[in-house]
């Protein structure tokens, strides 16, 4: 094996979950052949999403495949416990909330994540907010949001604060693939004491960046 590409299809959306070629063989055309095959798996899917690394070879391949490259930020660091707000309306979720999660995703990004939630729940905590004014959910791994989707920025911010509050006091948190459209998330992260860095691109085809939304690197 010299390389891999792993693609997902979810309700008319195609996503690239993993993509890599052995270091000594990069730049010789293997990635092009792999990506063509992975894109072929998405025949019939109009929209597409990839959370790209900063590798210029990857960016070149994705743009050549018709994706728009949205520069992304990574937010990381220790959460300043002294500024954590009291968050109300957020509770722990369970598999009984998965229809709600899919319905939020269909509104926010045009496609549910159905099988991904069960998988993510094996190693993440699910937080849910479901109120008259808006709904949303967040999968949290060690205080970092692994996937967040909400119908309003207010709900999204509450979920993000609650996720950050669940980090261990001396443990660094980190999340990426944050485009300029997610300023609500940048503002929460900066208020919580995290640092902002440039890192990679959110690559999209036939869609604008969904918002408020923090994608999962592997489940988009
Ligand atoms: C991204 C990756 C999978 C692409 O596979 P690959 O086999 O290197 O890709 P290809 O050789 O088919 O295409 C690379 C393109 O970048 C160009 N390129 C090669 N080296 C480059 C460099 N140092 N800087 C910029 N472009 C470069 C090649 O000319 C080619 O473009 P072209 O087809 O228009 O001539 C591979 O480089 C990789 O594993 N990178 C590290 C892991 C990674 O970042 N994966 C992406 C996760 S989102």
C-alpha cells in the first residue's frame, strides 16, 4: 500500500475523511489517482466538504477537483477557568437525541450525519441544547469540540462554552477548520484565553460555509 483515500456519502453530501501518500512517494501522481477514485464514489452528490491540511500538494489537488479553498483557523491553548460563564439550557445527550442532531444538520449544512453520531459517541460526550429559540449539539472530546452544529449563534456559543468548561484544568484544548464565517466561535475561544493560528482550508463544492458549524476533520 502506498496511499489511501477514504470518502463518505451522507444524504447528497460527499466528504473526504482521510487522504495520504507515503512521504517518499508524494508528488508523483498517486494522490491524483486516489482522489479521482474517491470523488467517483460521490457520483450524484452535488455538495462536497473536505477539512484540508496546510500541505500545498493537498490544496492543489482539491482546487483542481473544483473545490473552493476557504482559509481556516485553529484555536488552541489552556482554558482560562476564571472567565467560564454559567451556561444554562445545555444538557448531556443520548442516542434518543440523534433525530434532533440530524434535523439540525439538515438545516445548517443540508445533510444529516446519521451513522457518524453513533461512532463519535463511542469516544465523545454529546451535549444538546433544544429550546424554543434554537437547537444544536456538540460532540466533545476532552473539552475540545469534535463536531458542533446549531440553528443559532447563541445556541452554538453556549454549547462551545460548555464544551470548553469540560476540559481538565491543566489540559490544552484545540479545534480547527474554523473559517471567518464562524466568528462566534473565534470570539468564544479568544474570550476563553485560547490562541488563534492559521491552519489549512475548509474546502467546499457547491455550498457556502455552513454556520454556525464546527466540522469534524474526519466526518466533515
Ligand atoms: C496530499 C497528498 C495525499 C497528495 O498526494 P500526492 O501523491 O503527493 O499528489 P500528486 O502527486 O497527485 O499531486 C500533487 C500536486 O502538487 C504538486 N506538488 C508536488 N510537490 C509540491 C510542493 N512541494 N509544493 C506545491 N506543490 C507540489 C505536484 O506537481 C502535483 O500537482 P500537478 O498534478 O498539478 O502537477 C500527499 O501529498 C500527502 O500525503 N501529503 C501529506 C498528508 C496530507 O496533508 N494529506 C491531506 C490531508 S487533508
